[in-house]
């Protein structure tokens, strides 16, 4: 049989289906054969799109440094302003057809919906890289600016419509390609990963700042113009609550309005005082959370990993201690430990005894607890470091301690030398693990000679026995209180809550608060909460996948099952895996990137759209996403009334006028048309579209 023509004209419905279902990798058992054939036809016709079921993109994996010769200093990108304003003009459809929905098409008569739930998630090793290459722009398209082709913006309904209209405008589907040099990968070095695919319909975003090491020279983020329609005005309460939580809800905003923003923020810094029934329910249903490392190592690794990931997501979605959970996620990335079978059972204890115990305490205590963590010592090989063996000390943990955990990179250069790495490794030799997988100091492995760090700023004459252990404790306290560490931590916090490239003035103030309060993290957060940079929130901050899914589930009032074996829990983990942020799955010690540039590749944007549609369509068992939840007192009278209720339920602000017009165009209704409460499929479609607008994709 002849190969299918690559110039076949495909319908708008085909484009919608492939973008929202096929390229999102949603093909699974139960997809109708006719629909699968349509997806395959489009994949043949458009080589720039990934086939259904191709899996999430293979993220470039930064290398874990091993002991050896001094490495050359790696180039770091210069800090850049925050993301550009969102929103591009939509090209009108000459045929007057409704704008597309990033979701599966309406079912044919007798066709079952929704599709069966996806298979269990967890295997992150079998993902295939997205294909490279993209077709040229369609004939008649607007000329691209000198800096590169124009691109629709992430999450914008205009962007969704523009992508598919460009593809449907000629007989050969075409996809916008990124401007030369536009990044789609982390700034950390890559050694063995395949080249990333070209960006499809990605937003105009800056090159990603170094996700964990650049701590100075940050440029002030460029705010969008005051007239930017993609960022309608909102009150300060909704803006701040949206920034510091996994998603505001009408109930939470009412609580904050009643207590006052400042009082609510202060109460969140004392999580022990907040009654949290969700956390109590999870603790009762998952005894491994309080078990010792040896006991957890005797459990089956896969159920333990599954349940630990589920608990992380369930806490983000349902906990009343929202700021605490946001900070826990930040420190989980800062002290990142991959869930390898060899030490994942001890990661459960690390999460409990290190990250969650010290998340809002002193950073010096958090750093010391991390250095005692069996999971960290095993992950970065310090458990095997023996200064008195023929192998000598292992420098992995010492290097990451200096670069990622404390001093960082200052103005593009390490704030330490290779001699400092070795000196720290000597001081911490003997910090290991016993047979029960608990911390143990072994003086027989410890180096007893003189050591100096940072040019003699810290020294020891070299001591044995327990005095040698105390040298390590003293060194960690010294590193935690260095000005470079203060800026490194301040930048991490400002990037988490304010902007990818936080303003230098804000970083300076947070670093000063850190040093003045003897590394107290809550004091730094108080300074952040009082800052104009947070309250004005001029620069949009893209939600990472866990935040995005969490925000949508929180808006529906979802309460996930207490254990990870539930069918709905498997679906949630599958969605996070497809979007690239399965908890504890980042393979390198620098943690998941916290900049927009990494998450807005072609596949990344499509996965975000597809996930929003899948949630709205009711794919998650046990989570009620029926539109009737929006009108407990009765259905809306008109389509305009429906859109206003969705604004209140999902966005806390009006849609941009262009997005509002796109919704009515896709639905095929005028604002004044009477609303039919039985039109559930169309209503769920509008809910899905609402979760792709910039005011929802960004926080």
C-alpha cells in the first residue's frame, strides 16, 4: 500500500484531536479505533507533531559530578527579565467556524465517554524523545519579526486557536517554530540526553535562569504593560493568595478576607497551630510515613514509592497549611533526592525529619539535618567516603553542598574552588550510615589532618574521635551563615514566589533578613510577604505541573483518596508524569526547574492543555467535576451568566475580552443566548478552556 500523502488536508476536528489527545500521549486502552486512525493520519501528515502514546519528553538530565580532576567552569546564562506579556492577536477564521477546544471531540452516538483511565504511572525510564523538525509557516501568514517567528502564547485561548488555524490553513499542517536560540531545556549542563524538540506554540519566555545556583546579578523583572488584556486587574488578596498557595479557592479567599491578609499570612507561618484533617487522614492511612528507615526498606519498593508520591500530591491539593506545603516543595527541590530503589525508602524519613520538620525553621538546622540524612548520604555517596582507604574521600556530596545547598554560583562563577570541595569532603569524611540505615559517625574513616576552607575563613587543626564530628557540625554552621549562602537562599525563595529572575533589590532585602535573623526562614518569608514585589506581582509566574493540576483540583473542591492504590490516584500520577513533574522523580541533585522556559516546550504546553481538558471531562475517579457544582442554586440563564460563574469559580477575575470572545465562538453561542443545563459536554469544554487562559496557567 502506498504511503499516506503528507499533503492531505485534514479537518479542524482532526487538528484539535491530535493536539489535545494524540500529541498529549493520551492513547490508551479503550480509545476508539477510528479516532486512533485519525490521530495516526495526522502524525503522518505533520512530522513536527509527536505520535499518540509517544510518552512525555525525555528531559535533559544534568550530570552528577563524580570525584576526579577539576572540571572547567561551566557557562551560566546571564539573568534576564521575567516573562513577556501574554497574548497575541488571533487570526480570524475565514470560514466563520468556531474556535477549537484543546480536548477530545464530542462523542459519537453510543460512544462511551470518558475513555478508560490510563495505566498505572511510575515508570519514567521508557519515555521516548519527541520528534525533531517542523513544517514551514503557512502561506499568507504574517511575516515574522527579525528576532524570530511570532508565536502564540501559552495557555491563551487565542494561542490555542491560532496554533490550529495555522495548521488548518493549508493542505500541509504547519507549526510555529521558536525564535533562534529560544531555550526548551534547563540551563544546567547536559551530557548524554538527546537534543530537545523544536518548540511548538510556546510562549515568549526568557531563557531559563539557573534553577538553583545563580544568586546575584538578578535583573528586575519587566512588568507587563498596564493595558495588557491578558492580565486583567485583581485585588491584592487574590493576587497574593494565588502566589503563595497551590491555588486559591472561593472559600479560602473568603477566609482571608475575614481574617485579614496579614493575619492569615502570619498564621500560615505557624503550621502546627492549623488544624489539618487532610494531613491527619493521610497519616492514619499510610503508616510508612512514621516508620523507621529499616522498616520501610523491608516494604515492597513500588507500593512505597507510589504511596509516597500520592501523599505529596494529596497534601498539596487538600492541606490547609498551604504556605507550608509550598515551602516544603521548594526545599524538596533545594535538597533534591531522586527516588532510586537503593535509598528511596530512606527518602520517606528525609521528607519527614529534614524537609517537613525544618521547612519554616532555621536554614542552619535544615542544612545540618540534611547532612545527617541517610538518603542524602547514600544518594551523593558520602556514606562510602573513607579518608583512610586507598580510594580516599568521595567529593560528590561536598561539591553539591557548596554549589547547590549553600554558596551557589555568584555572578556566573562558583563561590568556591576545587580545593574547597576537597577540604569539605575531608571534614565530612566518616559521616555514614549504620546497618539500620540511620546516621552514624565513624571516626575510623575520618581525616584527622589540618584543613582550611575558603582561603582560611574556616580552619581546623584536624581532630579525631568525636571532636572530628564536631568539626563537621561547625563547618556546616559556618557555611549556612555566609553572605553568599544568604543570597543563594534569598534568590531561591524570591524565585519561588515572585519571578523567574527576581529583582536584585528584593534579593538584597531577603538576604539581609536571613542574616539578621540567624538564618530563620520564617523571618525571610515575612520580609517577602511585606514586599511590594509580591503584592504587586507585576511579573507572571508560570505554574509548574503540580501547581497547575493542584489549582484545578482545588477549584473543584477535590479531596484525593487517602492511599495511592485508588484508581483516581493512579490517574493523577499519570497526569503529572506526562507533564514531567512526578514527585521525587527528578534524576539530578538540583531539583525540578522553577523557571517558565523549562516547562513551555512544545510537548510541555500540549500536555498542560490536555490535562486541563482531561480533568474537566471527569477522567479522575472520585473527583466530581460536573458543571452543576457551579450552580448549586440553579443553572445560569444565559451563556454570559455561565461565563461569569466560571470566572468566579476558577479565576477570581474576568476573562480577557479576546478569550471571552473565543469561548463564545467555540461554543457557537452569543452571550445572550439561553443556556441549556443539559449541554454538559459543551459546558465541560468551556471549563477546560478556562483552565488554559494565562490567568490560570500563571499564578
